[in-house]
């Protein structure tokens, strides 16, 4: 079992019958190959306008993977959330998609999503999200998007940033003024 929660690809999300079948502690923002994202959007488009909520979530993820406008689709998804659990998942996924591209706005959505998710999480899911978000809090984010990165790379980068910040904040012991070179 992955301590960072399951990685959920959009095709798996689209195959679910209802929002309750999708894990709240999942990571939905793994980079998706363009061909897979296009194929998924074609399948969803062929299904017609009455898409189930999980399929709408998959559409948002696929649009983001192809760098197509996805905000309107996300707002629709959020408005159509069948319950508080789905609303939490919508916020978490938006935050993940933004953080995967190192965008500062993602952090706020992760926080909102976490707060909304708490009543719907078991102890394990709560700890998975808490730890993941705590580690991602050290990730340097900006207003300029970068190519999406997988969760493992984001966590590694956040770990390096946290260690550098900790080292920079440690007090330095000044060298004595009469310190001599030990070689000569």
C-alpha cells in the first residue's frame, strides 16, 4: 500500500459509477500521455451530455493534461457535486492539478479540499492527506506554470526544498578572528 495514497488515472476515474467510488486520498494529477488524454476525451464526447460525475472529473483531468482550458469544466464539476464528499474531491483534484504544475493557487485548493474531506475520511486516509499536504507545503510554487510533474518528483523536490530551508535557518557559529590555517 502506497503511503502517499493511490495514484488514480483519469480512465480509471471515468469508469467509476459514482463519486463515492473514487478515493479521497488518491492523487489524480499524474501526468497523462497526450494520446491517452485525447482518446479519453473522444470517448467521453461520444458518450453524450449525460456524463456521470466521475466521468466529468476525468474530463477535467484529461483537459488539464492536454493544456486545454479546463476551468469551466471544473466549475461545472464543482457545481454538480452530488454531495460534500464529491465537493471535497473536486477541490482536491483542482489543487493537485495546479500544484503538479507548481502553481501557487493550488495550495489554497488543497487546503479547502482537505477541510471539506475531513468528515469523509477514515484514519488512514486522513493521515495520508495530512502527510502529503505537509510535505507539499515545502514545494516552491509560483505564478508561472511549469510542465506537470508526477507526485514522486514533487515530493522529492519538496523534500530538498525543506532541507535547504532548514539548513539556511540554522544559526551559524562565527569563526574566531585568530583562526589559523591548519595546513601551514
